[in-house]
C-alpha cells in the first residue's frame, strides 16, 4: 500500500533509449548518500575497485551530505578506472531521474532502502530499464519499480515466507563483500587480562537492542561475577535515553554501576579502537550486526545457547589466539575476496538484462 501511494507522487518512465544488444558493455549506476565513512561504504568499495570497467561502465550518483577522505578516495578510484562520478546532493529527485536517463543507465542500483537521505523518489520514476536495491536495507522497498533485491541464501533462504515486491537475486557465498578499514589496527590483548574482570559490549544500533535482547544480556552479566557491560550508540547523547536504558537493566537485576554507556564516536579510527575496551562482543537478535560481527561457530540457535556460549567465553577470557585467528580467517574468506565477489555480481547484472536488452 505504501509503495502504491508513494508512486502516485511521481510519473514513471515506460520506455528507454538504451541500445538493444545483450553482448555490449553495460552501464551500471550506483546511487547512495553513504559514500563516506559509513557502514555501507565498506561493502560498495570492492565493486568500485574490481569492476571490469571495459565491460561494466560505472556511474556513481553521490548524495553525500558531507564528504570526507573516503569520499575523495572513492571518487578518485572511479574516475581513474574510467567511470563517472556525479554529485547529486540537494538536487530534486525528478531531476536526478532525468540525469539517469541522459546517462543511459542499464541497471540502476540504489544502496539505501528506507534509511536516511535515500533516493527512493528517483527510483519511483523508473529512469532505468532495470532497477535494483542492495546493501543498505535488509528488506523490501515496497516499490514495484524496483525489479530486484540482491541477497543470498542465508539472509533470505529459498523457502522464505517474507513478503517482497522485488525478485530476489541470491549471490553465491554472501550478498556482501567487506573491505577492511586501514584504520582497524592490530588486535589488542583482551582487556580482562589486565582488568581482572570480563567486559561484554555492543556497538549496535539502539533499535536492534530489543527488550528480549536486554533480558538475555542481563542473564549473562548476572552470571559472571564482577563483569561489566559497555554499550555505544548515537542516542546515548541524550540523558533521558541513558537513564531509561539503565533503569531497564536494573529491573532485570543488573546494577547500573556495572554498565558504561557511550555516545556516537565521530572518528572511525577512534570507533575501531573502542572495541579494545571489550573482551566479548554481544550481538543483537533477530537483527544481527552486519559490518562488525562474524564467526559461524559462535552463532547460537536459541537464547539459552547464546547465554551458554557467552559464559563459556567468559571463563577463558576470550584468548588473543582466537582473536588473531578470527581476523586471519575473515581476511582469507569469501567475505573479503573482492575480485571473485565482483565477478559474481557482474554475472548477476548480465542475467538481469537478458529480458530487456
């Protein structure tokens, strides 16, 4: 219903001047406001680097509000590889749609979904013959003008009952490819070795920390004597939000003095270094972390198993050996193989165009 109402605000194009030749180079447009030090940027970087620019011309539509060094690096990379970079911040979405048509984009990929500064209005105009949503939003956009959503068999199992207007295109291995931050630095010794107590932590979006998640976390903290909890998220700049969060934990049996709440950390380097304050990261559920959580043998099947795993890790102080092995496994996994991932992505793009070119 929302999609139909929203689309009434925009006129849809129904024909395009793109050359009908399935073998020719494709023109891929990527539109996003997140080409800066933002979670999405770590997953779009690999395609921008590894695309075969001779056969997949890249046009970036950047709606970045405030550019940073990463924005400049992305722009330089795209231009050096022969792509095109267009800054569209502040431009009316219907005008951007007209720009897309002039660029004769074959596949327009939006990377934001229903998150801040999105360009769904432009997507509602259908300026490209094939339109795709990817990375930034793990659900349907609700817009019938978006043909495909890129995902994988874990994020959206083949037997999923979730309602979606887009056709799901499942990539092999994973629908994401991570490019590690050069600011991540080396793995630090687990702080419990010097503190004498275990620190659990989470830097997830506050919206993911549901009452059920807090119940499970409280069970863990209450079962580990002298342990502490550190939670960082943007809303903790507000005193009333902090007090409500602490009050909820106290009702669950966890004294507020054992919890440290941190607001948003602006610099990525400082954000990454803040992970050295915790020994064990507690993920959220059912919506888990994406950018900074991973390791299949630490995925719990239920709440009791989640608690059991956390308690087991707490008894061994989460040794540095595991931390170093995890980092090495991650770098060598398909999740960080940008070249192979981009080949799979390009193959998916080519298949999407079969019916329209």
